């Protein structure tokens, strides 16, 4: 949820609670306010679930390169090395021991310039300072 929406909904919840506690509304208005409050709580729950799902998106990947490829598939456009590392870690990836960022950086380098960059199965390519999937058309690097 964006900070502005979060603040607005939080204020509205407080307003509704205060009206209900004060008994300042009739029965129909009370039902309407309770319905509105339920909608706000449902929105909060859906937003929290979506945030949690996104923050754990890459947690299940055992290999660094699998998480990197999944991140690029989700993004659908080339990213810098730093963006990839930050995005994969923000997505919950926890493989590679204590130094996950260093491990991801090492994996990227292996798959861009080392043994992992050779052959038909190499998944990544780099153009300038951005990395994408090997099968992507050149136009993706133009934006």
C-alpha cells in the first residue's frame, strides 16, 4: 500500500470508530460505516498478503542463477547488477551462505563472463551496464 493511501485509510478507520463509539449515527448509517470498515480491513489484508508474497518470491530457489533468471523474467527488462542483486534479496532469496549479495554478484559474473556464459544454455547477456535474458530482443535494451 502506498504511504498516502495507508494514511488516508488509517484516518478513515479512526473517524469511523469515533463515530460508532460516540453513537453519533443512526442504525442505517451504522451499518454503512461497518460495511465501509470491513472493506478497509479487507483491503489491508489483501495488501499485506500481496506484499508478503512479493517479499518471499525468490525464497524457494536453491541456485543463485535460478533466482536471478526468475527476477529478470518478473521484471521483463534489463537491469543493472546492483538492481538485480537488490531485487533478488528483497524477494527473499537466502541461498549462498552468509554473504548472499557477494554470492549473487559472483554468480552474475560467472554467467556473464566466465564458464557459465558459454554455450546454448547460458541464460544471461549484458549490454552496457544492464543485464537481461539471452533470448530477449535488442529493443529491450533501448529503453
